[in-house]
C-alpha cells in the first residue's frame, strides 16, 4: 500500500500549482523496501501521476509509459487534458489485459493542466473486475485537497484535523506539513521511507517536474538517497517546511519564502 496525496494551490489570480506527494515504501507484508519510485512526471506534457495498491504492474507500466511519453511517442503537447487522460486510460486497460500475475486492486492518480491553464485530475481504478475512470472535482477559488489514499489515509486524515484548525488553515503548505509530520511516527507498517514530490505550475512552459526533499540533513530524490550524487542544482529542493532550499547546504535559499508550520 502507501500514502499518496494530491492538492491544488491557488493565489489571487486563481490556480497556480498542483502537487502529488507520496511515501517511498513497498512491502509484501513480511518485508519492505523504502526506496521505491511511486510518482511520475511527464517532461513534454503538463501531467503528473502516482499510484497506490498493487505495485508490480503499476510501477512497471508507469515507468515505461513515462519513457514513451518523454520521447513524444504517445502524447502530444497540442492535446488538451481530456484527450491525454483518455489516451492514458486506454493504454492502461490495454496493457493490463495481458497481466496475469495477480488481480489485486490498484489506483492510479493523474493530475494535469488543460489548455486554459486550469488543473484537472482523474482516478483510474481496477477493483478486481473492471476498470473505472473517475474525474476528481477541482475548485479554483482556494487551495484544495484533491485526494488522499492508501493504507495510511486514515492516519493522515486524523492528523490533519489538528493542522486545519491551526493558523495555516486554508494554505497549500498545510497539506505538505501534515504529510511530513505524520511520516515521523507513522503507525501503518506499509507506509515509510522519505517523501517524494512532483508538481505542475501555471504557465505554458511548465510541464511535469520532480522535486528533491531534504529531510534530517539528507537529500532524497524520487525515493532515493542522493547524498553521494554529483551536482543536482538543476533540481528544485524542498525541506519538510515546504521551503525552497539550496541543494548543497540544505538551507532555505536566500529570498525563498518562509513557510512556518501551523501552530496547532
């Protein structure tokens, strides 16, 4: 299972960004691995995806389809969100028809930007018998939680009751603050590892993006610890306060907005 969450951020001009955050653990009940990639960002179109539930098909399919899309083999930048969503959903069904390893439930979440620079979202679900494609409601008057799912969902919702009543209530960063806070003492044994984060921004030049996370003075990217890696200054890094940080020092960048945690 997992803990996955998506949210929409709005400012005075309307919707400005959308995010998906996830943990990094996969498990078989007895053992677990805390460095699994669960989120995917398309480089050539404004789309980000993530999953919960069955791991093997979802991870394999999402990894492959991301590579295909990044090579401009399936989706065109000229497609609107609805057409991209329909195309991806059709590909999921076609590929899963040949999958015989298990029949566990799975859900794939898709957040994208349309040609009017508004964000939309869909949930693609296999319930053990059929596939369904469900639109997720989006509102553009204020920041909004789009979805939270996985075996850690109940814990997150309970913890967020404290955050939503704090002084950061109604802010986008509140969702991320709560996610990082609950990961410190998560009771669900199927959820763990470092948070991983993808995003979309307002504006035609922005497609799907991966972000690095700085946690306890260590750097994580797509679920992997990358302290030993070379220069990653081209990646935008966040700390658990959702502050933009320097990839080398791990400190909040000069001029970056402070994002104080809610006083609960």
